[in-house]
C-alpha cells in the first residue's frame, strides 16, 4: 500500500526537515526546465539533502514507495537528463547542498569533492594546493561536478587529460534502497575485480546517486602558448594537429575548431568579442600548448611551427596570443559560440564524434547535405576537433520561422546521425543521452550492448526508480 501525494511529501519533510523539501510551483520551477528551454517537467517535490545519510534516507523511502528520483546538479545539461517527466510523481533530488571539498592531498596528487561542488570550485581547490584539475568546460562557473561525473563531461582539455572518467579514482554512491557504496579510494593501481565505479560514470543518474568522488590531480600548468590559426578546410586542421603534436613533444592541450560563422555570430552577439584576424577565412583553430615547466619556450615553438605551416600554405594567417588578456579574449570567443547561437535563434544540435582522420570527409558530405536540405538554417560546426568531437549545429536563419525550423529536428537528426554511423562515429560524444536521445541509443547501440545495459540497470535498480526514462526507456 503506497502513500498519497501529500503524505509522501510529509514523509520527505520528516526525513529532511521542512525547509529541504520544496513543493510550491515557483520554488520548484528552476528545477523543472532545462537551460535550453526545451525539456519541461513536473515534480512531487524538489528535495535538497544536506548529507549522504539524508540522500540514503530519501532513496530508501523512494525505493519502498516506487517514487522516481531525478538527480539534479547545475542544470546545464543538453539532453534533459536532470528534468523529471510530466507526471508529477517523481522527485527532483538536488545535490547543491553537498558542496564541500572533503580533502586535497597535494603529495598524492588527489582531491575528494562532493557532488554539489561547482566545477570552478574544484579547479580552485586544486590550484590553491599548487595542483591542476584539468576538466574545463564553458559552464564551469555553474555546472556541478556530480553532473560532470554522471554525464562523463568532456570539454577543452580532453586531448591531453581525457574525459571526466579518466580523472576519477573513486566514487561514493547512494544506491536505490539506501545502501552506500563507499569507494573513495585514491589508489592508482587496484585490480580487484569488476570496475564498479565505471558504470556510474556516464550513467546519468540511472543507477544511483553519486555523492562524492576522488580525483587525480596534475602538476600546475606554468607555461602556455595560445594562437588562432586560419585554415582553408577541416583537413588542414587535422594535418596541423598532427604537425603540432609532433613538433611540440605532445604539448598540445587544446585544439578547437571554429568556423567563420562562429566568429561572426560571437562578434555580433557577445559584447567584447571581435574578429582577431583581418581577413575572412572559412575555418580557424584555437590551439594551445601547455607545460608544467616554468621556462619552457612554448611561444617560440608554436610560432615556429605555425610559420612553417604558413610558408607551406597549410595555415593562411595566424595570431599568437601575447598576454593573458588576449588569451582570455580568444577563449571567450570560442566558449560563447553556444550563447551567440542562442541569440541568433533556434539551433539543431548534434554532439557527434568521429575518428579524427574521418572528420574531413564527414564534414564535406554532411555540410553539403545541410546546404541542400536545410535552406532555412546555417551550419555552425565547431568544437573539440582534436578529440574528433564536433558540435555539428545548425542555426536557424533569422528570417526563418522558429517553430517550423524546430519541427525539422527529428528528420535532420536522423540523417546526420546515420551519416555519423556510416563514418564510424557516435551520436553522443560528450553531452550524454538524457531523455532526448533515448531513441538514438536504441537505434545505434547493438542488441548485445542494449541487453547488457538493461541487465546492469535491473541489477542496480530493480524497481526502476533512478532517473526513469533517461538513457534507457523505462520498462
Ligand atoms: C561547447 O563545446 C559545449 O561549447 C556546448 O559542449 C556545445 O552548445 C553546444 O552545442
Ligand atoms: Zn563541447
């Protein structure tokens, strides 16, 4: 016999304290709409526990009552993974009050942070201890580390340091039913059976609630060299990346592709952004070399490599950054492309990855398809080309009708993702599956993979209370 809605809220209030359980529409509203304004939901309540023990109590209660639990971090997700469905039966579990850095150990190059820590807070804690936490994404001032773990976030330093998964040493997770997996190890080597923690990374809260993680840290970055290079096409970007990696002894930490339209949109919509180079070029790459050595001559190295590429026509023009201010301006240009796209109107987003070598042919074919089939939109393809990850987005033309443009999303997505598949790529490189790409996972994952994923889901969450309908269809 399960409880009525009001009684369920009362029980949650008894467990957490009245102020930790929100149910008034205006209080709940910020937790019920994603930041792109595309996924909206409804909830029985939004709960804000203060401790791991309270998270465990919530999951024990919700498991017994078969109440869906939607973990929620900084609400910067792209796939609606942190928004409940429209039934009003699920609860949102905000991790924002679990926000302390539990430990920083510079000697062990490790740090333990709670899920509700904002990413910038984790970076700052490492920096204060003279260490470097490399995860870096545009939303780092508001996204939370629990969400980064749950979506296995990527960002602009993956080329050198890997995805979030590669930075994790251990996890603390509350399981449905309320048991706590206490796995905050800081060991580098630990071959003791199945790597259970790995399953929670990228699971988007469908297996349990990550409450804390231990991370590996790196030596502080002491020298950087940054440049914007204009190039003719995506093939030149791939060639230049190979050359820079070889010439720099693999010091390339970021290598971001920017299309001409990315510069035009940011210059138009973002105050303080201007075009760094005089000419009009089809593509650009923002490349950054970095090192933990103080006196590494990275500027000279980058300048020399770019000059050589310029003399061969691989690079068409380049601007080397001369100050921290210029560096910040260049990164601002890159990181505000999504915001500039929002100002321009609706955008059809495709977070794809391919083998780096396949990118030029893919972009040539997919761009031609977009030009022919989506005349009401313009391709804005940019991103982490060094990782083979492009945000193959299509912005509506200002003259196009927004609703009409958005109505084409499913058809365009299908065509692009099918092409990605043909080239050996993935439909979700770094933003996850959430609720908006469940059908894509069903289409592109193999039957064996899907069977195994469903078996894992059943084993961890037999009553299906964890983030129902995200990643896998609710059964
Ligand atoms: C980025 O790399 C983000 O800027 C956002 O992953 C991409 O808005 C997007 O499509
Ligand atoms: Zn990205």
